[in-house]
């Protein structure tokens, strides 16, 4: 099956610094990737839709200048949390859409645990 | 927008028993539904899906039932095993990019 990786799996950073999270589709090309955040014992909340070669589409309430998304290739999307604060601590999960065969299936990465101290 | 929810936040079952996890949705135009399993500290894993032109679909030990009249779907797990312990989410794609809206999740605990 299709595999999506994320790096790093865990990161601890100091308040005020920026953190970059990578999402890669390993065995398929993805023109569309999605970024979610998940708080403990909560559901996944969509943050933004990452489109290869164009600007990301952000969900209401998500600050685009704080959560920078770049989708420069068909296999890589990055999420940069800028000037991170403790309230940004969360589990960030990406998914990539595989349209091979026209099924539009989404495959999820293993997630990145961000802790801001 | 789409609203998806689950009836029970937690479910405990004895090993070997069957499990039933429920989900309600609000948009009668939704045409595709997915169940995901998420183990602690990991990303969601696809379990099974169903399209709106079906009312039942079976996989290995899992069955999804769809009742479009009352906008309800359920996930049935047969002979529940300890490895089935996880949070289960239903999800519905919507929007131009088929963004997924997730339900609130049900924590399934399998008791020995």
C-alpha cells in the first residue's frame, strides 16, 4: 500500500523558535496533501490543504502566517510552525491523496509530536 | 458544513465479543464514508469504506452498515482482539478538495 512518512516524529523546541515538519509520499505522487492537528483525546482537525505548485488553502481560524505550508514537489509538503508557543504543542498529522486509478484515497503519515517549552 | 459525530466516546468489550461503533452524519448529500483506526501516538489507518449506493460492506472481521434514512453508519468488529484496542473515527470527504471531516472518535478497549 501507499506509504506516507513524516519527519521528525518528535520535536521539542523553545518558545519563539520555528519548527519545520516534512511530509513525504514515498511510493506515489501527491498533488494534494493535507495537514491536521490533534490535541490529546480529541479528533483530527484539518488545518490546511496543500497544493503542489500553488498556495495552500487554510481552514477558518488557522493563521497562514504562523503555519507556513510549502508543497514544492509532488512528493513533499512541509509545515513550518513559526514563532512557536506552548499552545502550539500538539500532534501534527499529514495525509497525501493518491489519485492513481481515480479513487482519491488519502494515506496518513505517522504524525509529529511537537512540544514547545 | 459537514458535521460528523459519534454516539459514545468509550467502549469496552470482552476479548472475543463483537464490537459496534456508531457514527451519525448531518449532510444527506454525503456519498462516501470511511472508518479509520488510530493507535496511540500513530496516524490514522484506513479500515473500510462504503459508498452511499450500498448499505453494507464487509471486510476481514469488519462490517460497515450505512443507514441513509437516519444518516447513521456503524462499524462492527467481529471477535474483538486486544490488537483492536484503539480510537476509531468515521470520516466524510467534502469540499472541492475532498477534505475529510472526522468524527469525535470512540476509544475501544478490549478486556482480557
